[in-house]
C-alpha cells in the first residue's frame, strides 16, 4: 500500500461495511455512499481545474517512489484486494 514504507509496517484496510459501521458509531450519517464502479464513475465525472501548477504540489512531492506506489494501488484494486469508496457524511 502506498502509505507503508516497509513490508513489516502495520498496514491494513477494512471493508466498506466495517468502515460504514465505524462512521455511524462515531455519530456520522452517510449522505452518499458509492462503492467500486459507482465511485469510479462519479470521480471520473468530476472536473478539476488546478489553481496552482500540479507539478509543484500533490502526493508525488510528498511520497517517495510515488509512481511505483500508485501502480501497486491500481494492481491491488484490479486484483480485488482493495476497493474504491466515495462517501459524504454528516454529523448527527
């Protein structure tokens, strides 16, 4: 995963159902909850107009080996070990 620098680091993800339960237990109500293809479709429809030069900001500036790490994210999504989620929550 992109946030782990070494294999021995604790690095884990939870299922979307477990994450939803955690949010709800913390007092949040999902307004929108789109998983996998729905999340990807919604993200793809968004228009983004950067206000600064993208080469000067972003995760690539903060994360070593950015290209390899993002490639691993894509591979893990493709192999079903990682999913996409787009959520909007409201505090209740």
